[in-house]
């Protein structure tokens, strides 16, 4: 045992560069577990959404866990970044309610479209186009995306806790703080904030555990496990219908589907990558991201694998920031998250044991701490401040990282253009802005 431990530590050190990034195996494991807990809701939510297409709930639950496990482990092993992946919220709703529900496309054909969008991702990465897009985004928009994601994560946490609720008159309003979810979440926030302020390692994880235990003890956490069989994954795995894609039956509608899958996934992933990498301190002084190609290749392969497994588009998760806050700095964090998703394949229904009121405080705290990069924005210069503000505001208000980037990039390009500051090196910035404008026009026409 004593001889094996140093050997194992040596392997982890060589593989993940732990010392160089100022972390330890224990910290990475805690960070990976924290990321998993803040993402685990997808095990229950994704099957609930995709079941509207007729896909079996048990099969999608298994596919969700398998896709998240494969993608997160692959990201950690190949790119060595603390970025976890799973089927994306928003794109799963588009898959279920628009593509299958409104457009009448069978889910087997829709899965084939997801796979093809992953292939398109891979081709764009091989051609260097995705890398060029990231390089074309100015540093102050990187900072704005990180801040916008912070607001987004915080808003999701407040909403999950019932502290902020929908209101027909004012869009949002204060929820009922006497409700179990709300006061449990506030208790959890106080615990996690205090532990984090005291620099307690594992503070977020401890806070989630304590809040869950309080919920159980007070009888406010209800749990009813659903029937589940791991072999059910065969009902959705490898069920892609490529013949349906190319049959011509759905016409130009399939091009629209492919475009949305590609476009939203592309910019959501870029935004998440920028925000989480910056929070982890992985951005180089010149603004570039180490091992970018590996990260982008992994994103592409993850989407294709997810489609083969039987789920909608797999994306990088903003909740990865919770593991980063817990000290995760390397791919070991993502590997641990992936391994926990692998275990969850056998225990999928039990993901509900940790209530959203216990994970919501972690999202709120992480959201608050992700606002720090906004200090790097020159708020006195309108050419910088307006695009940055639009980016920050539109990410949470439209529930889309892609929309925030769209508004920010378009505004920045427009202001540079009217001020006569456009140069030959800004050609891709102008192309992106035109594509975003075309997208907004198309959405308005729809």
C-alpha cells in the first residue's frame, strides 16, 4: 500500500501536472465530486424532457450518464482541463419540443441530426475555424462572458431554490421564503459562504451534504425511486436514422435543425470554455487558451458519442465552475466527475437523493465569485462598455450564452465600424457579426 500510493501519485502528477497548477489529488477529487453534484440534476431532467418525444425514460437516463461519463473523462484525459460535459439544457428542449414536437421529425432522425452537427463541429475544428473564432473575440468580451455566466449560474441557483420565481407582471419576483426549498437553500448558502470564507477545503461539498441532511431530517426531501434497468439503453443507443435525414421528406427544415444544433452548441461551448478557463486561471497572458485544439476536438467527439448513446447534444457545463471554485485546476477534476456519472448509470434514479435546494446554494456562490473578471472591463469607454454590458445582461436574461455572445460581438463590430476603427485583421469579427444579424433576422421571421 505504502509503495503503491507514491507510484499512483507519480502517475497523477505526470498525467495532470498537479504541482505545476498548484493542486493536489485530494483537492481534485473534491472538486470533481462538487461538479458532479451540481450537474447531477441532468440525470433526472434530461430523460423527463426527452420522454416527450416518445423516448423511454430509463433508456435516456442511462444514455445521459454514459454520455456525460465518456465526455468528461475524455476531456480530462486529453485536454487536462477541469471542464465536465453532459447533454445540454436548452438544446434538449429544442430537440424534444421543436424538432420532434412541432416539426414532426422522429426522434431517430433528430439523433442523426445531432450526430451530423458533431461531425460539422469536428470539420470546423480541423479547418481551424473554431480556433479563429475564439481568437477574434476581444479580451474584454472574454471578461464579460465570464461575468455573464456568473449571473447566469447565480440566477439558475436562485430559480432552482424558489427564491426567485416567475411573475406575469414583472417577469420575475421574490418567491415564498417560508417554502422548504427556499429556506433550505438560504441555509445552505450561509453554510457554504461561511466555509468558503474560512478557506475550508471541500466547503461547497460539505455545505451540499449538510443541507441535504437537514432536508431529510425535517422531512422536506421527498424521494420516490423510479423503475430502472441499465440494459434499457439499447432502446435508444445506435437508433440513429440517417436514411430519414437524406430522404428529402423534411426538406429545408433539417438544414434549420442542423444549423441550430451547430450554432448554439458552438457559441455555448466557446462561452463556457472562456468563462471556466478564466476562473481556473488557465488563460495565458496573451489571452489564449492552452490545449485549445484538444478541448474543441473533445467537444465534437462528445456530441457524436452522445447521439450514438441516444441523447441530445452534449455540451460543456457552466456548473464546472463549482468544481473550479473548490480548487479544481486539472483534468483530474473532470475525470472524477465522469467516473461518478459512470457509477450513476447503475444508480440513476437515486440522483434525486440530493435535492436542488442543496445544490442551488453552490451555484449562487459560484455565480457571485465569477463576477470578478468584470473588473478588467474599461467601463468608461463606451466602445468597450456597451458590448460588455450587453453580453453580461443577455446571457441570464435570454437563458443563453450564445445570445449574450451574439449581442456583444455584434455591438462591438458595429461600434468599431461607425468609429472607423475596423482593420483588415477584423474581417472575422465582421463575418461573425453578419452571421449573428442574419440569425436574428431568421429568428424574427420564424
